[in-house]
């Protein structure tokens, strides 16, 4: 039994122990027009995706992550997954000016919320967390507003691995520091605001996305820049969406940018109710988002909610499923050979539908 205890303790220590790395201090990536000179970050990683993987982060001088400040460390430091959770959250938050919160788990939001005309930040956090409180346990929470003590008290009432924000009030910091293992990060909002996000924004070599390939090599691609706005939406159904529905459509579409495909986001009043992510077929992603919403106590809120889909609907089954749960409006790219059938299904159910003309697949 003693040997078993020692084995269990050794396994537990594994998740808290930093893995030494000997990666180079500097890296350069050269194109025919520009060289990116990166340095090893002052933010040291405990390990990579798993405890048997070494990891180091490299940053451009003066970039968002170069200016990231470790306010408090714990549990041996940040893991690669912690860093990527924060990064994926910031990719969503950059689209929001109003106070907002992303609760992340495995690089996908388990919940996201924005203020509704004066909601305190504590309320925004609670709404984001309670979209899926089961998934939120042990997650990463990222804000675009300074964290106050009321919000900090709510955070520490549960279990969060990492909290990241543009600032922390002294009383809030004191409260969060009570959690021994919690890691705190502070980012520069000006650095985030300067990153391209909309179609037509100027981009350079540093904005391109690199996807590594097995055995050596990578795919280089443009960053995703959205062109979707309230004025760009094309209504294709008999019923036009209300002002509130349009606002929730834009909200949902922006959150959807951070969801793994096939991805579906169901929202109402600037808060996600259910998120279906990483499914191989569209209707399963729809069902997952709706069923998670019901199972997490949001059945009543589904009536009059908005559903966003990152790809078109190949069949009407997703619309029929949404109608069963009370969804009143849908936003999707359009472009299926069965668009007419899908739109007809919406008209039968009294659902408003808009096309964006833009797909927002995310494979990461």
C-alpha cells in the first residue's frame, strides 16, 4: 500500500513540476521581404501540452505577449495550454469594447458574456461561468476590464487555474493572491487593440498564421479577419430579425470566431447559453449546444435565443432541431446547395435567418 501511495504522489507531483528545456534563446524566421527576430519569453512554461513535453515561448520585442506581465505564479508556473487558453480568449475579446469575460477550457470558450447596459463585472463573470459551470471548473478566465474586489471574491469562491486581465484593483489582487495555485496575468490593452481583426486592416508577416506539419514543414496562411457587421447581414427569411436579435447575432458570430469547427454558439442578451465545438457534422454540433444549454439550466432562456453556425447547413435538420428548443433567429454563412430548403424550414417555424457570406471555420 505504501508503494501505491508513493506512486500516486509521484503522479501528482508530475503535474506541478517544471520540465527543464534547452531550446535556443533566439529564433529567426526569414522571408524574401522581412525577418522576424524572436526572443525567448520572460514567461517560463512549466511544460508543453503534457508533462512529458518540454516547451518555451518566443515573442517579438514589444508585442502583446512580450508585454504580458506575470502578476502571480503558482503550481510550478504556466503550462502551454494555459497560455493558449489566454491567447484564444484574447482573440475573441479584441472584438468587444464593452466589459466582457471569456471562460476557457481546452482552447474553447465554455462561456462568454458582455455587459448589458451597466452590469457590474461580477455579473458578467457569473453569466460567462454559469453558461457551463461544469466545464468552467479549473478553467482560465480572461477579462477586457480591470478586475474589482467583488469579481475577485466570486472567482475565488470556485476553482480557476488562471485569471488574466488588463488590470487588478489592489483589493482584488489581495483576494486572488489567497489562492496558492492560481496564476495571474496582466496584458496591455493597447497592444491588443493594435492587432488586425477586421477585413481591410493592414497586416504584415508577423500577423500570418503558422501551422506545423509532421516531420518538418508548416502551412503559412493569412489571419482570419471578419467582414461581418450589422449592416452587412443579408436577411433571407420572411421574418426580419429584431434589433435585439441582430445584436445577439453579431455577439454570437464574434464568439464563434474562437470556437473549434464544426462550431455552434447559442446566445441571448449578450451571453452564451450553449456552445457545441469540434464536431464532425453540423447537426451534432447544433444538438450539443442546445442540449448543453438545457442540461446546464438554461431551458427557459432558449426561447427567443439566437444560434450561430460557423458553416452552412447542408440539410434542414439543424433548423428543425433549433425550433424544438425555441431558437428565434439564426446566423450562418449560406452557400449550401440546399439553402432554399433551409430557408423554407425557417419560414415554417417563424425563425429569422441571415447570411453572412463569410465562413468562420477554426481548426486548431
